[in-house]
């Protein structure tokens, strides 16, 4: 029996390498592509700011346009997702709901609720993984049911699994012609909202425009420079360069506008034709494996994005200062275009030596680091224009300039720009002693994520199954 299907887009906002959408088309006589814009769900499950809202709406508009070129459309329905599903399953006589399988706890809970709703209302539910290279459950199963907590162990598990599945074929107009498309009137009724409709500032735009079309174009631009691709090493990138010295594709991976498997195998094809190329963990494929590592650990670690209740994270008794905490908080997740549940938390634990990374005595000085990597302060001058007229010797510590020099720069510290919140030297020395004490008291937690090679990015640990060993058959199948 062919189904009447709602395909529920969540994070996979694309048509290429979308296995569950392909399965939905092959099993259905009628298909309704739907995105439920549940604002309460989105804002309660993630810190989503205006930048990311605009990126999301652009991605939805692009998806709607691309579906239209294949004879279908995207229906964006606003409201609480369970109520929306209940209403439209009855209204459209739905017998199947398909959706991408995600690993974040809030998306897992949503899928469990949809499964429960299916049992109640009598429709089938199909979900498939496509947001990561591997099915994380397979990695957990091979590792005895628990996540590998060190990068070395993680690479060993991947060597047992072999290469990721190749991307599924691209969808065609013929795929959609086999299914009845939604009534044209529905597309107008359930159009993609504009920022003004959601009371989101349209000025909060980014040079990174959302959507599969833009993501694929950026991917192609990077892959045309095969010399850059084959020689890329992460330690050589510059975090405060005015233009990204990495690919800048992370927002598109985060929102699912780009397939990580497509990128992996496109890189494989380039590597296969090169005499020499960089290797994991520092290569571009190595960056995808770091992403996969954090996704895998996050999928099976309770409270991964928090300290309290997180079994792999050191429990630190932070001192309380509400005013300082508020100042520190207003620069982070809600302003990120590429915010990602797993990668953000994994990197914060790494950088704070709360898990994964254990050389906690290495403390970056914001002044010395800036002077070494960007001595003229071009990055500061662009993003903090209030400081742009300071001479280079003061750009990283403008409070050390004389009052006359501050006047000449048009910026009085303490009036136009704040004084430092802490004395870095004093604060770092104080916190270093406290961290040493915490790590001694919580030795068992420290050992959970401790690797033989404490920083594989620096000593260039190679994957057990390097790119050199990618099978020719898989490369050939993906070349077209």
C-alpha cells in the first residue's frame, strides 16, 4: 500500500543526500513536505538569536524554491508541533510521517512523542540518520553500548566500522511526479514567514545567506582550489583573520543545508587524485571526524551541554557574581550563526579543560595572543570600531594609553569603552591553583576522557584507516 505522507523537515533543510525524503517519495502516493515552525519549542530547546532566525527563514525559503522546481512546495505551519500534527494528519488522511533522526535530546523527545502519536492515531513513522557521517548508535553498539570518550578510542571504533555510507542519489522531478503534490492553495496559506512576521529585526543579517543553494555554491568554490584542500591543516588556520581561514561552511552543516557525507566523499575524490595530502586529525576530513566525535559522545551523555549532571565534566564551584556573569554571557550562543548542540559544548569543555583536554596549565592571554596573531589589530578595528583609532601598541590593552592618547583616539576607557573585568595575570594564577585542586579531588572524572595523546591536533595522530585506503569502488560511485 502506498502512503499519504507528511515529510517533516527538522534540521535537514536540503534535497541532496536526503535518504528519508527519498524513502518517503518511493513509498507514497501523496507527499506533504512540512516544516513546523514551533517558536516555543525552538526558543526553549536552544538559544536562537536574530542572526540564526534570519538564516533559518532564508534556508526555508530556499528549500521552498528548490522544491518548487521539482513540482512540489514547502508548507511552513506555525504552532505547537503536536497540535499541528494532530490537526493535519486527520485533515489530510495521513498514513505515514517521515523525519530525519537527530541526536539532540529535545529532538529525540519530539520523535518519541510522534511515535506515540502514531500509535494513537494509526500512522507509521519512519526516521533515518543523515546529519552525521555514521549512525551514532552503531558506534555505541561496537563500543559496548557506551560512547568512546577519547579521540583515540573513537578512531579505533571507526576503523572497525569502515568508511561512512555514501550519499544517496539526488532527487528528481520524476520522483515527485509519482506522488500527488499539495494543493497550490496550501503553499500560499502556509508560506515561509518574513522576519517582520515574527518580529525579528531584518537588519540582523549576515554575509552567510542561509539555504542549500548558497551552501552548495560555497562548497564548490572551496573545492575548486584543490591545492588548498589537500594542504589544509587546522593548526595553521588563523582564528582572528578578517576572512575565514577555514571553509566557513559550519552554518550550513549545522542547519542541514549541506550534507556532511557529501563533503566527506568529495574530499575523498580530491585526495585520491593527489600525490600528497594532509591527514586526520588536522585535515579537512579530520575536522569532520572531530565533529563526529562530539556528536557521538553527546548522543549518549546526559546533560552534555551543562556542567551539573554531566558525568564526564568536572564539577566546579563557580563563584557567584550576577553582574559579571551577565556581561560575559552577552557574547555567545545566541549570536552564533553556526550554533551546534554537540560541537559548542564539546569545545567549551575542551577549552576549559573540563573534559577531553587536560593540559590545563596552558592559558591563553588575550593580549599576547592578539599581538602574536594580528599585531596591527585589524580584527579588533573591524569588530570594535570604537577602538580603531588607537595605535597598534595599545589596541589590545587600550586602558594603558595615557589620557591624552585616549582623547586623540576618541575613546575614553571607563566612559566610551569599559575597563577590563579582571586582571588577567592575577585571575589566571588564582584559577590555575583552583583547577589543580579540583582535578585532584575529581581524579576519576578526569581519567574518563584522558587520552594517551592529550592533544592529537598537535602531534598529528593519524586515523587507523587513512584517506589513502578509501576503496576505489566508493570513490568511483560518488565521482558523478
